[in-house]
C-alpha cells in the first residue's frame, strides 16, 4: 500500500512523504503507482524548478520513498497550494482505491 502523509503547521502545508507500493498489479504495469509517481514528480518539479520554492526533495528506491519539505518560509503561499493540490489529487485516488493508497494529515 502507498502511504501519503501530509504535514501541516496550523492550516499551512509544510511537506509530504510518500512511501510504499500500491501492489495493484505487477511491477512495471501498476497504474496506481504510475499515477502517484507522475503526480508527485509534477509537484516536485513545479516547486523546485518552476517556482523555485524553498523546498527540499529526497527520493529513495528501496524502500520506495519521496519526501518534499518546506525548508524556509514561503511568503508566496505557492508551496501550500501545491501541497494542497497534491493532497486533493491523492485523496481522490484513495477514495477509488482504498486498498492501495492511504492519505493522512499530521500536525507538525
């Protein structure tokens, strides 16, 4: 199962950590894993390359883990909006595939 944890300071998103595998189908053909990977990579690229936000990004293959965290204050609010969009997107996916992806929110 994929676990997507989103971190909040009050009502502001400060980061997320995505871990695991969906186990929906065989490796290389798992559409849920592909969907999550594409969504997370898009948000990470928007944050780091397009908006140049103060975000640190880390990725490991084994265990499967992607972490995006605000490393400094973001006065533009764009990091919060992008994290919120990703949380919404993955939350909708978890409604359709609750056995394969779980989305949680944690206060930090």
